[in-house]
């Protein structure tokens, strides 16, 4: 009986489908002909335009003169006249010109002659330390002599990049920690010469996490092409982190690492695991504590803008430690209440810094963050160096705090150090 009852049911179902077919095809034709299909953008091209209406306060020029303690002129392509023009239009009185690595000896002298000598009183220059050969006989003494020579050539600060503690190896192939005692004479000599030491240690916290759907910097971590002729003319980005087989410029051999976890967790790049971000920061702090007579500056809000409570503890414990705000507005701007409280409390310990080359729009966004209570706007360098898919909020600092962060703190540090330089040279 079941077999006999199945056939009529099947026939009825087929008849129903045949009856519906013209309607289905009619709907499809209508959609194809008259309805604009939805275009699904690639996730890296999804940049929605906010529809909220909030007040905007353009800040074209800083309210007070600015001493920018973190700028890169070396590969900016800007002439001294162009640099001066940007400074004048934005209210920037002085710049500290930095490079990540390679500025010592003749290369340092070339950079000084290019900008510092042509813009006297407006541009000062930081040198780097040559970490090649650590552990070889006489390395430390030679590094100290080079620092003294660079100081006589006109260097006014020392910039230390993240390669120390991560990439730098001694002659035995062992990773050199930031607090390696073999480097202590260098930091001591910097203090004697009145040269503040600017440390860029580690990287954003997101780099220590897998690059997956939960990583808030997923898009920022993608590789980005660089124009041919740039100092690194290959795809660049944290996903394509460079591992150099030599630290002597020019770079001889380069390996590209596809994922940051391969670099930071050392699954197939290094024979030994990289320290955690917290460990790298602790190593740097050990150096600062061991050399109380030397001024140290933590670039990028001490490289820990994600945790201002951590930075506050460091400032409380180390009176010779300062921080700059370069490339940290993207993080501070999404925690405006905490950031404002921090900047007011530590107003004597925070320095202004932009990073990158001088740029009018980046300056103006930074001024807007510091001077206004504007809501939900793009952070500096959002298009060129994206940090994350979010907007920022202004902190509206009081005038007294603005004057210190913009200029007075840096002038106090470098002016005081200038007095020590004069005494040391006599």
C-alpha cells in the first residue's frame, strides 16, 4: 500500500514545482534587470563614512610653539626649505631628526650637513650605535669612542631601535638583551655627554598575537607595497617583517617573514624564542635604573600606549625617564578619559613627537587631539600608516599642560643637556 501511495504524492510535488517555475524565473529576471546588485567590497577596502553629526574644530596651527622630538628627515625627500615651510605653517619651532639605524661616522655627518647645518637652531640630530661586533675584543671601547666622535660632529641625542633585544646578535650568535652589561659604558658616556637616549623597544601588543579574526590590527598587519627606489623597495609591513643577516648598512641579505608570530614566537626564524613584549620593556627599564644620570626617552609612549597604567608606574619609579607621544595618538585617542588624566598628571614628563616626515595633516590631527574635545575623527597617519580600524576622541588639555608637552619639557631636557655638553667639553 505504501508503494501505491508514493506515486501520486511525487506527481503532485512535481506538478507544484512546474507551476511555480515561471514565477521563480520571473523574479530572477526582474532582479537581474531592474535591481542594482549589492557590491561586496574586500575587507581591506571597507572604510565606511560615518553618518553621525558632531562638532568639528579644525586646528591648523598649534596653539603654542612646538618642539618635535621624533621626526625622520633622512628618507623624507624634503629639502631643508620644504621642511622649514611645513614647520612655519604648523607652528613647529624645533625638530629632533632621528633614524632607526646607521647614523654614525660619515653618514651621520652627511645628515647633519643636510638639515642641521642648513636650519641652525631649528633642527638637531640624533646618532645611532653600531651594535655589530658585540663581544669582540675592544668592541665597547670602540663604540664609546665613536659616540664621542659623533657628539663632536654635532649629534645631540642617541636613538636606539627595536633591533636591540630582538635582532642584534653578538659574535657568538647569541641574542643581545637590551640590558646587556657590555653596553653599560655606552649609556654612561651618553649621560656624561649630555645626550638623551631615545629607546624604541618592542612593538604594538597586537604583534604578539595570532593574525586572525580576533586580532584588532588584522588589516594594519597586512603587507604594503613600497615604491621602487625606497630604501626598502619590497612589500613591507609587520606581516613581512625584515630579518637582516647583517646589521651593517647597506643591508646585504634580507629574509621576509610572512607572519609576525613566526618572528615573535620564533617558530622557524630564530633558534631561540623571542622575549615577550613585557620582558623587552623590563630589560629597557633595567638600563634606565642603572644609569640615573642619563636621560632616557621612551618613544611612542614608552612603546606601551595600550597600557597607560604600566607607563605611569615606570614614570613614578624612574625620575630620569620621559615618554614621547609619537604614533601613540591612535591608542590614546580611543581611551580619552584615561589618556587625559594621564597627560595632566605627568605633564612634566611627556614630550611632543610626530614620527615619520614632517606632514601638515598629521600635525593638525595631533594638535586637534591635544587641544579639542572633538569626537570620532581620524588619528594621525591613518591613511599612510594605519594602526587599526577605529576613530579617536580629543582630550582638550589645559593651556599649561599644552605649553609643557608642546615645547617646555623638551627645551628643558635638551637645554639642560646642552649645559652639560658644554661642561663636558671644557
